[in-house]
């Protein structure tokens, strides 16, 4: 990984030096050794802050939305999931391709930061759960590529066929069991909206949950409002979720948010045909078009 | 009235989102034809089933509704050409999602009922009322 | 605080016998915002309306709820009533306590009354959020477009033009005339098709209000009722229409022969040609795909010989954009592809032909000069078999619908064979004979009784060649036996189907079509020539199989609708449309993709961000196009779009009020 | 490529050469046929005249055995195919039917194992190009009319080809180097059991097919149905006796023609078991090949 870190710093330095972009978005070491938060580098002398290690979790494409109206170009490092997010944002017209320089990094899968915290530096830290079933570890779109081409092939997808066993386990429960399961999860929700804030599919200018005057959602933190929040968000990211798993990682209350998202992805695939969000920029969103021969259950 | 009486006399309340052009007209026709059905449903008129935001449905469950029906024109007959095709996609997903979080399938349904289908309107709302009556009051997702 | 007035109607005893109206009115007093509540025997009658008007002024009401019959019945009535009382008509809401309550719950007054009360509570909660809305008016472009220059298009254009309006006909082919020009005689009178069509073609071509745009296709349609902006591709004709005198020398000398589409490929035309002698404009066109000059660069005989120097090889397609107030779609039909019926051998056996082939075979200016000769060897056929319902009424291989015209044109063909070939035998295999139309049944009766055509009720299972004859094997279901006929020629009564690119055009203009790609009328009975898209009307077989009288009738009806529109200076639009909250809109364009009317566009607005002026992309609703379905409001996650009169706030308020 | 193999009862009696040639050809092409152990009669035609459920359940048992093995079923006989396919289609169309049938046969059948006509497998799965490369004795100059019979491609929802003007056997003949002739009797009824019960009617139907083939100048007829073979081959001299016309039309199972083209010996394919003498056709083929070989 050190080699990639070196390459990162070199290319970031070059980009800034030549003025190709005004800022380079990458990762840097955080407060603890097992955290690598986003870094926004706009000076050549700062490029040595950049790192690539087992904890570069954040989906950086999300931050491009903040640069939407900047005139200068932005350079950004992308893993497979970041690149899917990038494509999604392009589809949602939140960014322009030519205003972004993409630097691809092949991602072997990252490590679980909570486990890291417990096991310590020398421990055998397992992969992060969200990386266990990654279908696209390699960036799908990039202008530069760090690493050898061979490497790109070597970093094979860890998931060939989608694994929905966790979703199916819940489907197998009785309605009351399911309700109890989810109530237990969402009773913990403190509605901090970290899941939304970190999510590249959540790219509204003003989120409905912030619109108090319409009264979409009450401010009370109770089971009912939390579930309204959860289901509404799930529907809003339906067809947009690129399975980066950031929502779940960011959740301070360990709510299995991806279990909702995966359910919708599974249903979309079953109902409307295979669809992976953020792969094909020209594809239409599953809820943004229809087929006259869609399944008919409402007769 | 005692609590027991309250339970015995309980009647479900069901919200029907009806599109103005088909299902609302179908309900009108049921009336014109004097087709009787249980008085548990309340129709909320919307221009098109495609206007029904899933958040409206969630809100109704929050406020304690016992069942929700979203009804519109048959696919291909939409007054607004394509609205109900989007409804179909949206609610195929929504229905599964609601069931996934534990809402009983009977409590959220969608149907196509045209302006000429007074009898179908009668039949659908009667069935839904009976199903929900048999299940008892909905307590899931309620905010009280 | 809003001041709502609630008016409960008894509808005589219609409502009152199942609902305690007085009690509902009493209950309503307590609802938040209600300043006045009463009940009355007939709210819609003059005294009832007076009561509302009086209450509005006496109690300073600013919102009104009427609980009565369906709003589909009397909403316009009460809106007018509000207007007369000085209130905006959109400050009205109705609770339907007749069709949706009293009439369906006649035996449970207690619960019907409770339901009525709750319906009123919903209406009150909604009306509090109602906003005054103004109908706006838009100017109308006083020119109509007719797409398709067949008989339907010609008739519609003539009627519009005669009413004093300007009209353009866009025709895909080099000449107007359409299918009717190919037809020999017309049922049930057997008068010559060309004799009644060509005068109309001339009339429309010479009409000062009509402009013919032939050899052209509609490429793009934007805008909305009153103001369509249509892009038309005028294909390169390679002949300068203004210079050409139509002398025909070029056609005569052209060395390249091509099977003629007009003659169903039973005769050749040249590469520079007019499709048929009476074509309008009667000036040739170069078929560039087959022209020797365009294929090899050598030849140019036509150009060298043309005395008017009208031949222009350098012409290019031209795109012109015109504005129209209304559009009549009259694009006609195609024929079903009979080759899917392997058992009939169409395409394999030369003497198995379609009805349209027969029209040309029997036509005096056709390939055989009107003598019926079979295509394989030019012999006069003695035994002719007709098979009806080929491609129609057949869900397995063809179309489910009845093609409507085949019974009559087959009777006509049978008559013509018997008339022209005295010693001929004519057999017609049929499933049913359908002759609804004036003089149609009589014509059919003459075909069998006077002309002696033998009608056999049954289907044909196989046709095969044997010794130069076509053996037609079928079943006579009335006699219950198999029959084999040695035929010289077989004519298939081929179904009419929608034009190949029918769906494409409908999507381009933005109206709906059925599973067979025929265009869908707004209402099958009460709005048969309208589409769901305002300002777009239908005429002829593009809406479904039709004969000439029906096509002409529909064309005139469509013309009346167009005239009604064009006779106004401006038109009113419904104000219940979507609006964009630009502050919230992120410009993602999801609303654009779900809008069936192409009413939403993305535009850029200028804004100051961090001291700099930026261009921000937002959605923008075209109030002329938006029909108020609300699809965009749900597609928009951040609820930047809202539908006036059915706002998110209103619907949520109704839901809340209902669940109390 | 592996399929479950359902020969059916005809193939172990009157249609023995169909079975022989099928197995030989499959072997030559490298297709693995796994004969369904303890297979039972498909029920044609008595079962579907007796009881609908019985008619569906009989083939279901065979299909279920194949399904447990994870295999689709290759079926040479047209009647066996039609009955088995009918079961598959019904089971796939309705969960209820799936349940009923599974109860009757006391094992699960979900419709996953498909009933496949042998002809369809060769043409679609193996592919004409692939077959073409395996041909070493092309049927050069042999004019063949393909006779599909009434069952193989009909009714449309069970068939795999155009129900009125099917093409798959014709294209197979072409791939084998032969000359397929177009004719009008591809799906004509051979009279089936009429030949036994109503001799006159049966013979007239046989006669029509034979003279249709003669009319277009065919050297032989290719078929995919043991009963059609029976009628056209065994009763050909009866037809001659009736009409006085010498047809001289050998009838071949299409698998026999495949075997010949693949260079297999006529005897291994059962070609010597026919009623109508095939030697003329075989000689013609050999001659054509020799002619090609001498420059």
C-alpha cells in the first residue's frame, strides 16, 4: 500500500503544481491509527498528508457536490465504490465530468475499524463487512490509474453472485417478528442523519427531513418517526444505492441500514431486471422509467 | 363503554387513495348503482395514482390507519398516459418494503379499478375491510 | 385564521335518508377553522346557492366546503357560485357524501353519518390549505397541421381551410392521396375511388388556405396546445418543384426500373417517377436509393433532358420549423404481414395475394389494365378463393381485433370477379360476415344472391400447389365437412395494422396508443377524435381500422375540434399544475423523465454563491403543457415540485384529519 | 452437453432404429444421454382421452426424475414430446398445478427440467454450424422433404418452431449437405391410428403425403415420429396397391440421415430395418461422394 501512497502524493503534487485542479480530495491519517478521514489538499506542500491504507472508507465522490459551483477543477481519488458514486452523481446531474479529474485506485477491500480498535495494531483485523461482498473493487471510470494494469485484473471481485442470505433471513420471519426486529433497530436511531450525510445517493439540495414547515416528519425521536425516516430514506435511495455501505459504517448506533437497501436492490433486480446503480451512466433509474410488461400484481 | 366493548365494537378505518379519472369515477358508479359496501373506507381524491407519494402512506400508518389502498386506472388507461406505470413500479417496491419491516400485507394494497368497474370497487373495498377487520387494529408504526 | 363555511346538502332525501345531515352540520361546527355550518335540502339549486353566497358575505367566509354529490358532478356549479360571491373558485372543496356514502350505506345511518362527518373533516382540513388560483390565458397560433395526406387528412384540411383557417398537410410520400388512391372501386356503391378522390386532391391542392408539404416527415414536436412548434424534414426530392412542369420526359427516358410500391410491386416504375398518374403534386421525385446517378455517379439522363432544368442532384434534406395551434394526426394504416401464416403460403406462391394487390389487378390503370390476371402466368383465373380474417381476429398469430373493412371489401372483390369473368367461380371462406353500415348488408346480399359468390363458413387449413393449381383445403363448418378447392388465385383479406412507426410518432407528440399501436382516443364514446393531449386530434385508420365513410366522418369531426380551438384568440388553462420551488430544486432532472407531457425542462438561473454569480440548474414547469398529474411531485425526493390544489401539505392535512 | 433421455415405448419396438440412431448420433457428437431409470409411458394418446390429470401426471414422473438430476429431457418421439411438454407448460403456469401434480407423483416437479424435442436440441443447443463441422459424408445431391407431422410443432404453445411452416429439420438437412425441398405437407396428419381402424381414410391420408413428396421430386422423406414412420414406410405398398403409383420413397428418421452424414454405418443406425428399400438412396449417396473424390 505504501507504493500507492507514494504514487498518490506524486500525482497530487503534479496536478496541483500544474494547476490542473485547485484541490485534490483524498484520505489522510486521523486522530487514531484506524481512521483515515477525507483530506482536501489544495497546496503542493500538503500532499504528504495523503495516505492510502486499510481504513480509507469514506466515499469521496459525495464531497464533489460541495464543489458543484466552483469554477476550478477538482481531482479526486476513487475506489470502485467511489467511482460508482461518481457515475450516480453524474446521472443526477450534480457534477460535470469534465470538471473532475479521477484518479483510480484498485481496492483490495478495507478493514473493519471497530475491530481494529479492539484488536490493536498487531491484531489480525478482519475485512470490513461492507467489503466482503464487493462486486466492483476496481474503479469503473478514471483519468489516471494508480497501480499496474495486471493488478486491476488481479483484484477480483469478492462477490460473483449477489448474496442476499441476510435479507432472506428477515424475509423468512413472521410479520410480527420482522416488526419487532426493525423496531428494535430503529428505536436506537438518534436521527443524527449521519447516514444521509455520508451517502452519495443523498444529494438533494434540501432534504425533506429538514423541511419543517411542510411537516413531512415530526421532530420527536420515537419509534414511529424513526421508521418513517428509515423507510422514506430507503425509498429515496431506491435504485440509487451503490452499496458502498457508508451509511451503516457512519451510523453511531450500529443500525443495519444496508439490510433495507439490499432488500430494495434485491426486489428491483427481481421485479424489473438486473440493475447495478452507478455502472452505466446512460442507464435509466429503476424508478425513473417503466416497462409496460412490468410484473402485474394489482389487478 | 367498557374497554371490552370498545374492542368488540371496533371498526377498522381504511384510507383509499383514488385517482380522479378511474377509481374515483368507479366509486361514483358504485354509488349510482347502489352497490353496498362496509362504511369503513375514506376516499382521498388525487388526480392520478402517480401523485400518491409513499410518504403519504407512511403518514397514514403513523396516524393510526388500519389499512391503505392505492387505486388508479388500469395500466394503459391512465388519463395522464403513463402515471400508473410509475405507480406500479413504485408500489411493487413499497409493498415489499412495508412487508419487510413487518407491516402485514393486507394492510397495504394497490389495485386498478376503472371508471366502469363499480362492482369491482365494491368487491375490493369489501374484501379489504373484511380482511383487516379479521386482523384487528393496526398498532405498527403508530406514533401514539 | 381561515374562516371556513360548511354546507351539507340533503339532495332531497337522497343523502338525508341515509345520513343525518343536521348532525353532520353540527359536528362540523367544532372543526378547526369552521366559522359557519349549515344543512339544506338542495344545495345545487338556486336557493341553495343563494344560501352559500349569503353566508359568505354575512360570515365573512374565505373558504367553502360543500358536502353533497360527487365533485365530478357539481364542482363546476359550486365554483361558479363562489365566483359570484366574490371568492376565488379554487377556495372550494367538496365532500362526496352521496355516491361515496349515502347511496352505498343506506342501512346504517349511524355509521354513514360518522363517515360523512369524517369526509367533511377531511375537506375542511384540505380547504384551509387551499390557495386562490387564477386561470391564465395563452395566445393561439392560428394555423393547423395535418399529418398524413390520405383521405382523412385531405378531408380534415379542407374542412379547416373552408372555415377560414390556415392549414398545412405534411405527407410522407411524394404525392397526397394515400391508400384510397390505390383502391379501385368503393363499397357499397361501386363508384370509382379515383373519381371521387382526385377532385378532392385537386381542391385541397388549390385551396388558398392549404399548403401541401409532400415527401416530408414530422421530426420533432415541441410546445403545447395553441402553440406547437413542429420541425418538419423535407426530404430531398432532387426535382425543383417550382421549375418542373411535370412534362414527364425524365420519367420516360430514365433507364432504371424499380418495382412500383403503388402497384404493389406488380409493375415497374422508374427511378425518377411520379407514384401514379393523378399524383399531386404531379411532379416527379428521384428515388436516390435506386437512381443510377446516385449509385454510380454516371447517367444524369434526366438532368440532361429536362427542358425546365428542374432536376437538381445537389438538393439536400431541409429542416423547417413551423408553429401550429392544433394538430390532426391522420397517418393511416399498414397491412398485416401475411407471411406469418405458413399454411397460406403468401410470399411462396405468387398467386396468393392480398386484397390491396387485387385492387391494383382490377384497376383500369393498374398493371393489367383492369383485366383480372393472376400474377404467376398472366392467365385469367376461373376459380378465385377469398379468405377473410387474415391477421385479424386471431390472437395466436395476428391481432385480436376485427379489421372492420375486410367483410365489405371482400364482398366487393367477389362481385368484381363475377362481373369481369363471367364463367368464374368465387369462394369466400369466412368466420362471420359483419356488415354494419348503410347499404352494406344489401351489398353483401347481392354478392351472394345476384353475383353467386359462394360463401363457406370455415377456416382454410392449407394451401398448396399441385399441377399449376392452388389446392385450398378448408372446412365448411355448416356442412361439417372438409373441402378442397382447386383455385387459380387466392386473395387474403389482410388485416389493417397500425403504421410501422406509429408508436414513435405518438411518443414524439406525446399521446397514448394501445397494445396494437393504434392511437387512443380521449374517450371511446364521448371524445372519439380527441387525444389526451390537448390540441391533438385523430382522424382515420391511425385510430383503428376504418373504412372511407368512417374516416371522412372522423376527419370532419376532428376539423370541427380544430376550428373550435383556432376560432379563439386566446385560451384558458387550468391552474392546477405543478410548480417548482427553485430554492430547493437540485436540478437532478428526475421530474423531466417521468413527465408524460414533456412539460418540465431544466433551465439555468443565476444566483450569488460565496460572492460569485453562478448558473444553477433547476426544473421549470411549462404551464401550457402541464396537465396536473403530479407524477413529478413524487419523483422529486426533496419535494421541490408541488402540485397546486393537490399540494403535499393539503394531502397530508387530509390524511391527518381522517385519522383523528 | 448432457441430457436425460426419454426414449418412450415406440423406440423399443416399432421405432427401434430411431433409438439406435439417436444413441449413435449423440455419441458421435459427444452428447451425453442419461436414460431416465425406470421411465414410464408418457400416456399418449389414451391418457389425455381419459383424464386430464392423469395425462399430465404420467410424463411428470419422468420429468421429475430428470429434475432431481438437474437435467433437461431429450425426447425423440413427437408424441412423447408433446405430452411431456404439455406437462411442463402447465406446471410452470400455475403453482397450484405444480402442487397437485407433485402430490400425485409423490415427488417434486417444479417445471425446472424442460421437455426438449431431440430435433430442437440438435438444431438450437448443439448448433447447425457445429453439426456441419462433424459431417464427413455429406448427403450430397439428396433431395429430402422434411416431414414434421402434426404433433412436433403444434399446438403453438408447445412447439419450438413455426407451427405451419417449420424450418428446423430443413435447416438440419441443409447442414448435413443435403437438399431440403419445400413442400406443403410438412405438418400434414399421417392419419395416425386411422390406418388401422379406418383403413380407407388412413390410406388416403398417407397417399396424399407420399404423392406430395413425389410431386416436388423428393428422393426420400425425413421424419421425427415413429407413428408417421410406421404409416409412411410400412403402409407404402398398401398405398401403391390402392393408387397404382410406385412411390419408391424411403422414409428416414432424421437421426438416421444425421448418422449417415456423420459417416456411421447404415446397420448401426438401423437403416436396414426399413420396409421400403433404402439401398437406392444409399447407393446414390455413395456415388455422389465417389464422384466428388475423383477429380
